[in-house]
C-alpha cells in the first residue's frame, strides 16, 4: 500500500547536460561588449580662420607608408614618443614675468619646445597607406602623454587622479551635487593641459 | 590490520548533485554580461589595441561602422579592397552620408544630440578610407567619433 502513495523521484542526472547545452548556446550567440575606444571630436566643417602658430609650438608627428615614425624630423621608436610629447607639452618656454608664463610646468624650459601647454599643438600626419593600427598606437601614446600630465596636476590640486574623477563623473551613483563639483574640477584640469591634436588629413582636433 | 582494510575500501562517489547549480550560475553570468550578436561580420575586423581607451558611456545613440577587408566569400562580389559595413551590408563611401542620416532619423529625439559614430576598423586597413569616412561625417556635422579598440599594448599594432 505505501508503495502506491509514493511519487517516483525525478531523475535529475541530465539536468547538468541541459544547462551545459544552454550555456554553450549563449556562449556562441553572444559577444562580450567591446565598446571602449579613443573618443575624438572632429572639428566642424565651417572654415575656421587660419591662425599663425610659432614653429616651436608645433610638435610634428609623421607616419609614413611603412608605419615608421618621424617626430620633429627625427626617426623615433613608438616607446619614446610619450616621453618626447610630455617634454614638449610640459616645457613652458615663456620666461617668468611674460604673459603666458606657465607656472605649473615642470619641463626644461627649452627654447625650441612649446611656450605653454595652451599654445602647444600636436600635428599628426599620415599617408593613405599608413595602417590604422599604427595610427591608433600613436594616438594612444599622445593621449597617454596628456593623461599623465593631467593626472599630475589633478593629484596636486585635488589629491585625486584625473581618470578617477572622470570615471566618478560618469558613474550613475554619483549625486548631482558631486557631479557639479567634479565637472568644475575636470574643466579646470582640461584647461591646464588642453588636448590639441591637429590632423591635416581630416583635421581632427580633440576634447 | 584494520588500517589496511580501510584503505582497500572503495572511495564514496563524488556527489554531482550541485553540478547543475554551478552550470546555471555560469549560464546566468554569461547571459547578463554579454549581448546578442546583431549582425554577422562581412569584413575582417581585428581591432587595434590601446591602453588609454575609455569606455563608451551610453549604448544608445551609437552608430557602428565596421571597416576592413571583405571576408573571402564576399571577395568575388566586392573585391579585395577594404569596405565599409553598416548593419548587415556593404556600403560605398559616397552612400555613407545617406545611410547614417537615415539611422539618425530613426533614433529617438533625445539620442540624436549625443549620437556617436563608433569606428570599428581592422588594424591592417590603410588610413585612406578612414580619412574619407571622417571627412564625410564632418560634412553632415556628426562630430563625435570613437575609435573602437581592445585593451592592450599599442606596440602590438605594428
């Protein structure tokens, strides 16, 4: 009699197999999000008035057909580009007392590098055959140079990394009041080292 | 004596009762962190590496352009030169503006202003076509672009 009342146990042995099948299905049909990259702002097409720039304020980076790098007329390895760009941006060549003197610059104040970070322009040239990979690698180094300098100033002024401030600014958990404060700080740091990358081929300037 | 007897005794079977649970947890993990593939790739698309890449904040308002050499099976149709892929089809550079403006029109109003073009370009492609695309985008006043990259050393792109 008791045997009749008992419900037979369901065999769960194949449950793992079913779950594995589902898992493999999702692995195959989905992709991990790869939405990160170097964000850039193109200049509007209206003809911007020409400005005269002193040669010392221009940092020429050229990439040839074979992806070789020429910086300020010298052949350079990609590894050395960041240091060179930093030295250029952080130079602060205008001497003390003159307008445009850069107080926060820690560079060598060399005569052939930029007057101050606000005037410093990086001029990036490439050919139609230059590979996109090389182009991104160079862009990456230049952005790294700017970021390191911004980080330095940000740490000095606010005791926080520039990158960390940016992440916090875009974080949804940050309150509006905090965001206001952060926005001001970020803007301040950006004006200290404004990113000015000029591309004659498509005339890209940036943030 | 007693000890040796114990050793010869067969080990109890490992219980696999919690295996389905573990697999389910894995399954849910993958379901939440991944997105469905919306289009098939028509072009080679190995993204370059960059260290300083920042995450794209909004997934709305993104127009994805893929540029690369066509895959082998499409070579007879479009040739060997790098092509632009927008959603599941090849487009020519001179058609680009029309298609992109169409996509902008289909977007909800509040997304249009922050519309970003994400350029997913194969690292072996020449800059010529990328420059052309940028010039076209400038002409229709779509100025926010993003060079999609993977996290890694830039040195490996060369």
